[in-house]
């Protein structure tokens, strides 16, 4: 499938798909002349990229997690998610303390 169909199926813009390829997130994309030709596995990987972004994983972080064409290092993904969860817990605790400090000033 060409980039228009890839965009329709994945919900990512053609610009985003090209960005993912330039960052090395999408690898070894077949070309026919000047056209990129994508497979269903590429669609699924773009959906995975989009899901990772909703979890707070940046494209730069994803670059470090890519282990091959349409493959992630899942051990590293789990470690990163654990770290992010710990940072969220710390931020929540700090905000709760700030809220308590505000309440004590009333």
C-alpha cells in the first residue's frame, strides 16, 4: 500500500509517517520508483507508536527502543514505563504536598 492508504489505516498523517521513517522508527520500507510501499505490519507498528505516545513515550525515547523492523525491545519498554510511573508518583506526591500547604494557609 502507498502512503495515502497507510495514513488512512493508521490514522497518522503522511507527514508523521515520513517523520517516523526519517527517525528510523519505520525501517527498510520498500520503494517502487519514488513511492514508498508499506505492509500491514508497518500499519500496526505506527499504531503502536501512537499508543506509546499516549503513554508519554517520546519519539526520541522510541528511537532507543527500536530493535529492528517493526520490533521493540520490550524489556527496555517495561523499564521505561516503570521509570515513568515512578516519576508520576513523585509528581503526584509533590502536588499533594503543595495542595496541603495551600490548605494550611487558608
